[in-house]
C-alpha cells in the first residue's frame, strides 16, 4: 500500500493531519501547493512525531500504522486523495467529516466494552 493511499491512515491520523493543516491556515489544495516548503516539511515532521502516535492502541481503538510519508509531493498527493475519498472540498470539511467518523468509531468501542462488561457481570 502506498504512503499516499488514504486507506493506509487511520481516522485519528487523518484528523490530526487536517488539524495541523487548519492550524497553519492551509484550507485548500492551492494553499497547500503554494505553502512555504520548509514549513510544510516541518508540518510533515510534526505529524509523524506527534505524541498521539505513541499512545496505547488497544485502549483507544488505535489501528494506526507508522506514518511513512516523507515528501511534500507525497503530502500533496495524499491531501488530494483524501478530499476525493471523503468527497469534500477543503480542510475544514475534511476535519469535520473525519471528526464525526472518529466519534462513531469511539462510540462503537464504548458499546462493545459495555457489552463485555455486562457479560462479565452476568457470569
């Protein structure tokens, strides 16, 4: 699987990327493409090294693979594919879509934990 394939990244990783883009006022593909290359490289490093990537996965429904994206061109390609995959036009819409997807994932984990807890109590 290519590092520019959205399937490679968890909703948590995509949400973090969209938040980093938003924080840097990169709200669309054109801004991303014209953004300062040094700052973009720093953004990639921040995304890869963010402490959320090292959190205990089992407790947080973490299906994250290590982020292997390294270049600005890879980031541009990934961003374009993310917009297409989630059928959105900009960073804010991407963040909102992935945020609600992540909420549903977490609600599902909570529901499964509640069911497991109930089963244990009934034993």
